[in-house]
């Protein structure tokens, strides 16, 4: 239970419904978009306003509270400063007659999907827009559903702040299909980013290969490592901060004290009372929460590397011995004041992270996800003479005669 990724096989009905939506968008283009937008979002639009004009963006952006918006702007500054350090360097290796070098360049166009149903997160849009801008992506497209003709003012304010010109009021699997295959109104993109519901995730899996995708995000998760000399309420608050995302969120405590474990469990029950999502927290903790008690927290790294959690928070004075052995974790927070919530919003790191154990082979979103690398080779006659015999040998042993010929034909 602790190591499974909680992602059961997608029901055949959802898979077939998603495929049907994608096929209809590929066939009918804008007409399919209008049909599904009315059906799923109760938003009757025409071909003329699939794209959201500047006037509408400005209208909703003005509804944002200035003080709260300033908090988002501070986050943008901090996230930008951190992500600028990720910009890669080109490099070149040269020897007599042979030059090889590597060059990074931005992806030409990306589509950023913003959910607008059960949850709408302006912070996630920032986490995508900042690295995309730093990477130098020329065409950035935002697509989001407009439930009942209403938009989140903070999302609109962020779109305005980043001067995004291409914004579409469509959501769901139909938006993913439009971004991947294009319509008369919407030009296709090269890579799609952003979270969504089960239909959006399934659509991203289906269109992968035609376009790139960031990842298929699963339910949120956190492992908290806390020694007995910590504040049980603080530790409990870290656990429920993840549990409130979804009833399938995973919140796990690793500690060295049964007494402390009991105190945290008691604090969980007290703290969730009165919270808007207390029922979600309760269901999440009951089904996917766990407490592991060890003799020594120095061995906690073994469990962490197996679980490969999206978030790891270490409440221990011995954090250096634990941290040094961690290989698999999306984002790591150290110290009792380092709430994971800072990472979600304003510390500067990215909160789009691998889930379901995928931290074993993936990293959190960053600038490189919006870039691609080309390699270049230049060989003159001297370099040819240096390598041609060995290349012919290798081609011959693999039975690729045309490869051998392309070398042999250039010999003096």
C-alpha cells in the first residue's frame, strides 16, 4: 500500500470517451470545441471568442485584490531568480581535425493547461510560465475552461503580467486535442504542460508522441521525518497540508518514538476540525496515511528511497546524515520552519514534481523541460583519417554495409 502509486488502471469507459473526444476534435476542429465547451463547461461560445481577447483578460484581472496579487508578484521574482540559475551552457570539444559541440535552444511552442473545475491554481501557472520565459520559448499558449462564463481573476492577472497573447477558453480532453492536433482557430504546439482531471491526464497520454508532455501527475504525497523532540502539531500540519489536496493524497510520518507518533495522530484530529476540506483530509489520512516508527531515524533513508516521495520534510537535528543518503525525492525541505507550503508558493523552487514513485527517474519541472539540445559534428580530412578504420570495423560487426560504404567511399 505504501509503495503503490494509487493510480489504478484507467477504466475502459473513460479511455474510450477520451479517445472519442480527441477523434472528434481532429475531425471537426472548432465545431467540436464549441460543442464540448457548451456540454462540459456550460459555456456557450462562438468561433470568434474561442480565443480570449485583451479586454476580457483586463476586465477579470482588475478584480484581483492588489495585496494578494503583490504576494504572487513576489513569488514570481523569487521563482525567476532561482530558475535563472538553471539555464544551461553550451559546450565544445575539439581535437585535431574533429570538433563536436552541444547547443541548447528553446522549444518553439508550448501549451500550458490551467484547470478550472474542482481546483484552479494561479501558482501552478506561474511555475510553468517562469521557466518557459527563461528558456526563451517564442510562442506560449494558455488554455483553460471557463465555467459558467467566469474566470479566476488571479490567473488573468498573471496572464496579463507575463503578456501572454494567446489564451483560449477551452478545457478538458478537447483542449489537449486542440493543442496537439490544431484546429482552424488554434495552431498546434510542440509540448503540453499542466495538471488536470482524469480525462486531461488520459488525453495527454494519448497525444504523447504527436507532441511532448511534461508528466502525468498523480495524487500529491509527502513523507515527514520527525524526531521525538519536535512539535507534534507542526508535524501534523505538514501532513494535512498534503492530505487536503485529494482523498488519494499520501501522507506518511517516519519517527523514532511511539509516544510522539500518538501525539501527532491526536494533533491531526484536532487540526483538521473546522477546515474547509476536513472531510477530504480525513478520507486521505484514513486510506493512504501511515506512521512508521524506527529505532533510529538514520535508517529512514532506506524507506524514503523506496517510496521516492514527491515531497520530503526532515524535522531532525541529524538531517545531514539522512539527507546525504537520499537519492529519490522530488523536493526536500529541511528544518521545522521549512514548511512545504513555502515550496508550493514563494521560496523559489518549482512545485510541479514527480509523483507515484517517479522521483526515482524524474526531477521537478525546470528550465530544461522547455528546451532541447542539439549536437553538432564537424570532421575534416585529418579527422576522417583518424577515425575511419575503427568506424568501418564497428559497422561491419553490426552488419550495416551501407554505413561502412559511406565511410569507405570517402577514402583516398
